[in-house]
C-alpha cells in the first residue's frame, strides 16, 4: 500500500467513533434496527392508550359521561408517565439490590447507559418503551369506576398506585427481582405485571365505590358501539407493538409474538360472537370488540413463548372464560365493575399466565423450558406469580384508595352522577347539537 493511502486510512480511522465496551464486556453500541423497532413499538403502545383505550371505553358509557372517560384516560396516562420519569423507572428497573425494589441510580433518569444491560438498544429507548406500559396500565382501571368516581381521587389514586403496585411487581418479574430470579415466573408482555394488577385493583375499587345508581336493574347501554369498535381496532393494532416490541429486537421473536397476538385476538373475537349467538341470540359489535380484547389480554403473557397454534387455544379459552366471568361478576356477585376490567383484563391475563406453563413446552410448539424447569415446575411458578400479585394488588389498592380519599372523596354526589360527569366535573359536553 502506498504512503498516501496509508495516511488516508489513518485519518479515516481517527475520525471514527471509538468502540466502547460496558463493564460486562458487552459492546456498548446500540443496534439501529432494534432501536428503530422499539421506538415504533412505543408509538404503537401509546396509540393503544390514547386514543385506543379512550374510544373503547368511551363508546361503552352513556353520552353524559363520554368526555369524562377521555379526560380520565388521558390524565392518568400523563401522570403515570411523569411518575415513571421521576422515580418509577428506577424502582422498576434500577440496580438490583434486594429483589424487592430497584435501586435509586436512575432517579429522574439522571444516569442512563448507552445500552440497556442485556439488550442491544439505548437505555433511553428502553425507558421510553417501558414508560408506555406504565402509562396504559393504570388507565385500564378507569373502566371499573366510570360514571361515579371523582376526578381528583382518580388521579391521586393512580399516581400512588403506579408507585406502590405497578413499580414493585414490574421489578419482581421484569427487573431481575425475586419472582423471576428466585421462583422462575415468566411474563412476556404483561399478563401479570399489567393485566393482573390492573384487573384485580379495578375490582377492589369497584367494590369500594359501590354500584352506580340503578345498577343492576337499569340497563346502561353503550352510547356508541361504533366508537367502541374503532377503539378496539386501534387497541388490536397497537398490541402488535405491545407484544412484538417486548422482544426488544427486530427479529423472528418479534414476528412470532405478533403472529401469536393476532391469532389469539382473531380467534377470541369469533368465539365470543359464537357464544353470544348461543346465549343471547345475536352476535354484537360490542361482543366482537370485547372478545378481541379478551384474546389479546390472554395471549399477552405468552406471546413470545408459544406457537401460533397454541395462541388459537389461548384465544378460544380467553373468550369463553372471560365471557362467563362477566356474568359471574355482574349477575351473580352483583359487583358493578362497569366496563368489565377484571373479567376481561384480569381474568384473561391470569388465565394466559397459567396456560403459559403448559404451552411453553417444546412438544407443543413452544420455545421450551429453562434449565431445571419442566411443565409442572413452570406452571407452579406461574401460579405463585399470579397469586402473589393478586394478594399485593388487593392489599395495596385498599390502602391507597383510602389514602387518596383523605384528599378527595372517592365518589361524586348523587346529583352529579345523575347529571353526568362531563358537565359536572369538566364543565363541557362531549356532543353539542345546537
């Protein structure tokens, strides 16, 4: 090689960025493809919360409360995001010290690494993706208290809940805490961390708040099934980022998780229509939408661990079990979980989390078990994870609901409930026809 070419090569090398390595020897440079996929997935998950969940819930309530649902979903997502930035992330994913809560090394996100440990993406991208999960989880609970919860209480309770329920459970399972490291509990994208916590807590609050005036004698029909269908469609599409993004890579794992997600949703929607046809005589649009969400919640804990064929089983099981869970909660137990948060999200998430222990088996098309685990051991680990999360969610939610009620009464007045929360809580109406 001639001298001029050697000089040119030396100059080019000098201008190149240095190859940095983390302390564990891992290359400290993010993968651009994985990063782009995680950023796109973050946007899809926020699409689920705003506007997906808002429209899904909003269409199910009466006209006089439609706007209040949109405001609550948006405000809950906003306050949960702020809590996540300030302290939620470090409690969930900070340095593992005792297995119960993350260390305070990332308070206010002051120290983020170039690459998140054990991933190929910048820690900032990982924070963003997990923040969207933290934002939508408490918003799921809003469906349990529509028509009657005071706005100030809702925001206070959800902010506290994000810290005391969501952050610890996230650390226990996803942050290297005791349930994952010690017990072996698995959760692909939130069957336990998201759907079980939100579903159980929603049921607790519904019981504490009491029934809406007229429940169950008065039919409280959805004011716009069309909006509910639109919201469900947005949730369905956004769920691809929810489950596909949880692979943290733009690879076969993400694609497989999305296929399983879609298979479960499609199956559950159709099975729900069939059950409705048998039970009530007609398949409904709200039934199609609710069935799809039940299938999505059921497959979420397992999407990256099971085969598409197993996902069809998850969807069918989720539809049947969640349908009859609604009848149990509302008709038998007379609990006014207004939009069936527990029966759909909670029951679906718990069902999928337990079924994971079975269908993760390589003989059933799954990815197989970790060393030292088998079908019995993994199913037991899943049951322990679900059981502990239920107990913690119940105890913490009761205490937090009472604490928040010391600042704001939990429930609006009878007059406000009768007139509707749109005008009494927010001074506006969703629809003006003058």
